[in-house]
C-alpha cells in the first residue's frame, strides 16, 4: 500500500516519535514504507512522514551513489534506532525531503555514525555507517526526533525558504506523489 506523504506544517513532523513495542509485527508496514518511498523516488522515509508517530524508518542509499563509487548503498529498515556516536570530518551535502518538496539546502553532518537498532526480525544490531548512507540515516533519524533538515538553516538561508514553506503547508506545491496537508 502506498501512503500519502505528510507535508510540512503537520504537527507530527515536529513531535518525538514513540518507541515500538519489541516483537510487534510491523513487516507489512515496512514493506508499505519501502513501496511508498520508491513511489515518491525517495532514498529514505520515516514513519512520521506517513502520519505514524513511531520510531521506524527505511532507507535505500544505493540510489544516491555513482556506479564507480567505492561506497556501497544499503536497503534496510531501522526499528527503535539510537545514534550512539557521530564522528569523522563533517561535510556539507545538499539535502531535500519528501515532506518539503522543491526545497533543498546544503546541510553539514559528521561523516560517520554508530547506530543501535532492531532489524525487521527484531534482531538487535550495532553498526557503523559512513558517507552518504550515514547522511541518509542522520536525516531520517532526525525525523524521529521531530527535527527537519530546514531546522539547521540560519539567517538569510532560513528567510529565503520561508515563503516556500508557507506554500507547501497550504498545498501550493506540485509532486509526483500524493501528499496530505495540515
């Protein structure tokens, strides 16, 4: 099932998501989230973006990488993730968000992270991620904390996107996917 994407301005995007009870069967939801993400041509999707305030996100970072890239992308679900550490050289990269279409901005994030999470079979994992995969994880993790990439913007950059954000919250935006507006 393809869910509509929640647009900027919906309060769920600014709330901290709730932990999922361990062992809960969410495999169908995970499959639906992958389908929704792919339908919208995204590389990541957090549960709050489909109006579910739970600590779950899916990513497929392979779509961001060139064929000759040394980095290997991953396609994975993350349940109740916790960032244990972020480290390495911070680097800037232009980010966007399915909930904030037509807005992009360069955001600086650390190049590596260590994450503890459950996989879709409820196996507890601890892994290190780096490069663009780490960036996608950091972006989606922020959604679970009620943080949007535009929250990192300051001064003039923030003022420059303000009118676009107002338009998005009013449904004055075109996308190739269904959205729900506040």
